[in-house]
């Protein structure tokens, strides 16, 4: 029902989606772009339902929907007393990462964006922390992660493909486009001399995912912010091209394209 609403009645940010796909996949035909938009709306409908579904799942039910691969890497890093900055993205269903504390005995921390309605915000926080993750308001994330001083190592989950609030300090080539990036995740890792791990995501069925941990570096302080972010975005691009409709194309990721001399894309024939 949500999918039909998105496609027929309320085409949520359809122009943004079309422009993003047309620029990132210039070799696609108009028909292929439209097919990808439809596939994206199907995925978005599942994402909208997911928080309500997850809130009612037991652990054994959740285990059937999300599988973790290469947990040996995480265990090895923690045994070396290394904290981990886990660089995830708006790909697949990142809400399932709330179950990560069930896979390890260390503290797992993640940022969240509070909503203005206190009742809704309280429900979301309760739902998202039911498996043991520690939630930190987005406005406090950087300060609290740097000052985190527990004796045992921790995992800091970051959604690292955020758009910066302005054109920013760093940019790189990502999905055939000049892309300004936020480097806060890399900065946290460097300041804590943490290991940096990329979260690769594969969809294995409706609402079912496999999360695989891939090492970027064991010592972030040996790399600069730009190097860490470049490695992250190269990995993310590989993930996106494998199944493009699973990334958050309705997000205006390239808001600053007009300042970059980007040629306009005509979407009239795609509507």
C-alpha cells in the first residue's frame, strides 16, 4: 500500500531521485532509469515499515533477517584492545545494526536524530535500544565519542555518507560526480587511534540482509582524514553498483552541484 502511494499518489522527491540516477548512471536508458525508480520506491516502502516491524521481533526472528559475516575481524580487533569506528551508509536497512550488541560483548554506540514529538522520540529510542545499543543525540555525537573513556574498547557506528552542511573541506569523485563529504567519522577514528571498518551490505531477500565487515585500517592515526574517506567511498561505490536501488536516492546528496559547474539534467521525458 505504501509503495502504491509513493508511486501513484505522492511521488516522494521523484525529481531528486531521477536527477541523481540520471547523473550517476549516464549510460542507462530512460526505460532503465524508470525501472530503477520503481525498484527504489519498493525498497523505500519496506524501509518505512521496518522500524515498526523490528520493534516487535524477538532475537531468533531477527537472526533470520540479518546475518553478520566476518565477525572474527571484530573479535580480533577488540582482543587487541582496539576501539572500532564502523563506517556504515544509507544502504539497505541500517536499522538492523541495532542488533549488533547481540553479536559482541563490547559497548556499541550510535548517533540518532531526535524528533520534536517527545512521545514519538521516546518510543523510537526505546525501540532502537532494545538490543543494548547506546544512543547518543547527533548534536552530542562528536564530543561524546572523543571523551568516551571506558577501559574496554567500544564500537562507534557511523552513517558516514552524510552530506556536509556546506560545500565543505573535502571532495572526491563518487558515482561519476564531484562530491563534497563529511569527514567526522575519520576524525573520530584518528583522534582515538581506532581501527576503521567498512560495513558491506548484501540483500538476500525481502527485509533480509547480510552484513560483512571489511577492514579499512587498524590504525587510523597513520592515515589522514581524506585517505580514510576515499577508501570508504570507493567501497561504498562498489556496494551501490551491485544493487543500486538499495541506496537512499531521495536524499539530496549533491545539493552543492550548482556551485560545481554541473550541467543540468532534463527529467521532463522521464516523468
